[in-house]
C-alpha cells in the first residue's frame, strides 16, 4: 500500500476517526485531518504507476507500458447469466442500432484496446452478470479486472461491481465517490475527476481496466464488524460505511466463498446524484446521456482462478455461513 502526498480535500465525508483504506490502489491522505482526499488518477499519471490494467496485463510506468509479474490474464468471461436492460438504449446518433448495443456476447472474451463499439450497453440503471470457465479465487493482488469503453480519461460512466458464489447473493465491493456536484450531460461535457472515484469500475479510458481484489471484501467484513453495534444492529458513528451498505454486505457475505466466485455483476449507476456510494454520498457521472446511456461493458478478465471445493466440504461451509446469516437476521 502506497500513500501519496496530501492533497486538498474534495469532501469532508472521509473525516472520520477510522477510514476504510484501499487495499491496492494509490490514495492521498491528510494525516493532520485524518481524511482520505483522493484516489488514483488517470492512466499515465506519474505518481500512480499502478493505475489501470491494460488488456495485455501491462501497466503504465515511466512513460511506457510494462508487464508486472502479478498481472497475467488467465481467462475472460465466457457466459452471461443475466442481463437487465436499463432505460434509454436507442442507438440514436451511433453507427449501430439498439439490438447491437444490447447483444450480451459483445461483453464476452478479451476486452479490446481501442474498439469502443465492442461492448454491451447496460442503459440507465441496467445490470449484467457474467460467468467464467472456472471460479475466480483470492490470489495475489487483483483477482479480476473490469473494462469499460471510456472515450477519454474523464468521460467516465460508472457502475457498482458485485461478486457471488451461488448467483443469488451478491456482495458489492466497497466504493467511494468524493465529488459533490453534477458533471453535466454528454452533450455538454460529462467530465469527471478520476481522483474522486474508488472501486466504481471502470474509471479508466478504453483498453485499461479497474482491478478488484477479493481480499478487500474480507477486510471490509472485518471493518464492518469492528464498527457494528450488536445490541442495536447498527453501524457506529465512527464507521465510514453507511447502515444500508453494512446491512446488505453482512447479509450476502455469509454466502460468499472467496475461492469460488462464479459470478461478477455490474450495476449501472444513474449519475444524477440519487444513487449513493458505500458511505451514503451521492455519485455523479455523465447525465443525461443518449443513444447508449449507462455503463458500456467491454469485458471482465480473470487474473486469479480459484478452486472448486469438494461437494461435501462446500456444503458444510455453506451450512455454517447460512446459520450465521440467520442469526444476523434475528438480531436485526
């Protein structure tokens, strides 16, 4: 974990005694105020050499793409388990009609380095759940990466990233947005500051993806439990996570096997400020947009495959986790 020099705070929402610190991504921290003031910047920023994973597995460092040992794509999504089309997909103003943009096969296989049309469009508030040749597991560093077709370093259409073992209970990665004002429509600008954004994949231009580490979910669980009032089943005042996020996380985490993630879901964020991040803060991205609104999924690459447990052993683990979930529900 590398901490950058302090920057000017974008928002006071991180001014809590105990923030949740990103596991792998660079961030700025103001020690005198005990607040995180920004996250990794755009690809090519000199300070953020770990920002954005190229489709080749390379990262930008010292003015060129280099290949770190830990970033080798072992596979890409092979199937679509679910697609919920969001509003507004018409294809108007593009070279393709609506049926092309809603073709889920375009989100499968390796993401492209420059083709911004080889995507599945989610539409406003839409979602898609992809499957893989084998389960994703909790290995070294990032375990998978999500790719969008952002046309620039700042025109960013954001989405929540969730994982599941059983395809029913999905755990959302902790996510934060530091901006406080609307960014405008696609007809105006729609420009966002990448340093405002954490874990709202994908925040990089086409060809580069946002990495996700399953180990961070374990850390999020530990953080929530350390900031949880068991008597009232509420988060404490020192928690950066909202009550809604903590409750949803606990309910679904009980069913997640970090060595057997079979599903990754992307949920489009409507960027008008009515959708909130893990802390309860409003999220803004380009809104409204037309033709191909919402998150445009280019691909999901697997960096670490997991293991498939023996049926009997997995049944025992799932039974124990289900009991925990039932106990948590009774406490609520």
